[in-house]
């Protein structure tokens, strides 16, 4: 039994591999009955997951899906890999509608690139199961391999109810595709064209003695691509700004010196932002790279597969592209419905009172709730409506927004305020 204890205590990253390995070892050792007995009353994530895996072959797909539904992370959130497994079980049980809904829910959890590889086959089987909100045609052209990004985007469109026909131009042929009126791009007659360029396409030296002329040359070339593309058809063009190389022998000087490569790339991007014509939307890759813990540029995958950005960054790029498409189609979210207790503040206002809830400094947790208020206030200023839908005493709930000194949000900020005990 010491061996079983060791197996059940296994942890690892990612957790999926650890629990699947543990379940496999338990089966091989013939310890299933003992493991199930020990796991029955445990509620931690790994224990519930291992138990569900051990029971899955013994029960119906619907029962197995119910077991998997109990597996959530320690904070109670759904785990994308579990939702994907539940989707497969639901489809096996003959409920394609539920399977598609579970897969969409998993894709809303911002999973990593490995998840997209695992989910691609199921998504193809479920395509057409749920209603389609819009149909579009989108083309991917550029200087890098686009097939992996295409797979990511297809899944994100599936998640958002957008039926998309996607054209992938042959690798590195973007100039020919733009300039030839009979090219595959123009015959495809896309609604959206994604022009996938990166820092290598600027052809910049490490240092230029004439940075002004160098920047002018690159911006002229890029603006010329836009002009020739838009002259053929009223495309909606989406283009990532030029990112920064992952290494530079000039280090910080590359950005400080006028002729440094990083400095010139910044000047090029600023020019593009100021001069992008109507119909061209620029995507800020620098912001994405700076705010997410992934390597944006992987020199190895570039050399081996001409892939840019790195595989781990592809879901981030795909999300930005799909977000722009949603905005153009008028499918962006227009209202956020909010709960209150332990959502906009810590604690339960009806029990803890106005002075007992956690909101604002000096509490670190209170500061995070207050920062969420500021974020929501920013969305309101952008035009997104806010609403409250909460099981609560209305007077207690309103008091926070009327009287609490640390509440950034006030009653006037809500388009609707429902706080009661009704269903």
C-alpha cells in the first residue's frame, strides 16, 4: 500500500499527464479497487480526476461525463482538458449539442496550444451542430508558415459561432498573391486578409547610419502592399505590427541609439499606426509579447519550420485576429452581468456588513477587487454596459456602491441592478 500512497500523491505540470500516468500505474499494479476506496471521499482535483479515469471504462459515457464534471481546479474553475474529455464522452453518448457546448466552453478558458492540437479532430466532427451567427471568408498570407495558426483560428471561430472559409496562401508568396490579379487570394474573394509579417521582413541592419532613410524605405514598402491590396477589392486587412528580435548584440543600445534596430522597428510601427488607411487594422504584437508569459519568437521553430510566432504564442495571435473579426461583424460583447459577493468584493455583505467586506487597501485582496472595479469602469467608458444580477438583499448591495469609500463603481454605472432572492 506504500506504493499506492506514492502514486496518489503524485503531482506534476501539466496535471493531466501526472494523473493519467498515476491511473495507468494503478491499473497495471491491480490496485484499482483499493485506490477507488481511498479516493471516494477525497475532493482535491487530482484525486477526483484519477477516480474518474479509473471508473470511466466501468460506467456509461453519460455517467463518466458526470464523474468528470466533478473535476475542477482548486478555485472551482473548469479545466479545459476536462471539458474536452467531457465533450468527447457527451458525443459518444449521442449528445452532439452538449458536446459542442462543452468544447466551446473549454475554448473560452484560453487554453494553451497543446489543447488546440487535442481538440481539432473533435471540432471537425461537431461542426454544424450549433447555430451559426455569421459566415465569413478569411485569407492568410505572409512570410511564415500559416497552417498551425489556421487550425487555431478555425477552433476559435467554432467557439464564437462563426462559420469561416479560410484560404492559406503558399508559404512566402504574399507579394505574388497581392500583385497577381488572378492569384488564389483574389479568386478566393476574402472578406478579411491577414498579412502575417514579422521583424525579419523589414530587412533591417543591426545599426544604420541613415535611420531616417531606412525607416522610410520599409514604411514605403509596407504602405505599397496595402495600396496594391486594397486597389483590387475592399478587403478588411489585419496586420501584426513588427515585433522585436529575441536577441540583439547591441542590447539596450538597440533601442536607445537612433540607428539601432529596435529603435527603427519602433519608428516603423508608429508610422504604420499613424498612416494605416481605412480598411487596415494593426495588431499590437509587442503588447501581447509583453503581457503574456510565452516566448513570442522561437528561433528554432523559425529555422526548422518558418513558424512565427512560436507555437505557444499562436493562441494569443489567433485570439487577437478573431477579436478584430468579431468587432467588425458586430459580435463583440456589449454587456457584462456581474455577481457581487466574492466577485466585486470579498465576503458577503448581508452577513459581514458594509464595514466587514474586503474592498480596497490596506488589504492586498481588497486592492485586487478595487482594481477589478477600475477595469470595469474602463469598459463602461468604452461603451460596454454593466449590470448586476445577484442573490442578495437589495438595500445591502446598493449600500456598497452608495457609501463604501473604496468602491470605484457607483449605482449610476449600472444599466440594470437586480438583487433579490428570486430564480
